C-alpha cells in the first residue's frame, strides 16, 4: 500500500526524552498501539519522543514518515521509513498537519509541541480540518484545556485526554488491511 494512501496519525512530542526514560517509553507505546491498529505514523523525525513513537510503530511493523527541516543539520532517526524534508518550521508544521488525515496524538512537550497542539486545535475549531481526533496523552495538557475552556466555553471538547496509550484503541479503531 502506498504510504500516503494509508490512514496516518501525526504524533507531536519533544526531542528531549532519552531512550529508556518514562516519556520515551510512553511515546514508544503510542507508536506500537497506533501501528497495531493499522495506522501509519508521522512525526518530526528526530530524537526523543519522535524517535520513540517511530520505534514503537516499527516494532509493530508499522509505516513511519519523519518530517524534517533543512534548518537543522540533525539526521532523521533510524526508525523512519520515509523522510519528507521541509525548508522551514512553518512548512514543517503544515506538512505534519496535512499528513495527519486520521488524527493527532499530542505527547507532553515544550513550546514546539504547544505550537503544534495550538495549530491543530485552532484549525479544528475553525473547521479547517476534517473532524478527526486530537488526543493529548496524560494529564500534562489538562491545565491548558481548563484555561482555554474558561476563555471560550466548549472549545475544550475539540481535544480529548487519555490516560494511557492503550486508551487510544477506542479513539483510533482498527483499520482493515
């Protein structure tokens, strides 16, 4: 199957977590669950939770794409099947969003991950995205969702929070292969 014809979920996360750390293993489990459900996985293609989610997907025989940026000299991680290189950060974010035509999973992260979440959330709120899931993993993003709900009641319904990677199975149903 052509990679871009497969259902793809984009996973947003941090480059910081090291292999073996709790955030790394959480991201690895996310990749494994999504691949077991029949989804391809797109992410930023570098280290940390990007490497971990791609690694988990590959362990479950899933397909992976890494969206890299020519502004950085880093090499894509070893678990990426296909590299899509972009010229700058806005183009990178646009590509990650367009690839995630089956939904988005947002892992704990810092400002870059916040920008990614904010962009897909705003696009969904304005109905510029199809009605696909945006899922945050863990309690990390809950204070932000609460702040946004106080500013615009109801906006928080566009984003779901799950406690574990296994809970993603209810949101991303198994695909026919």
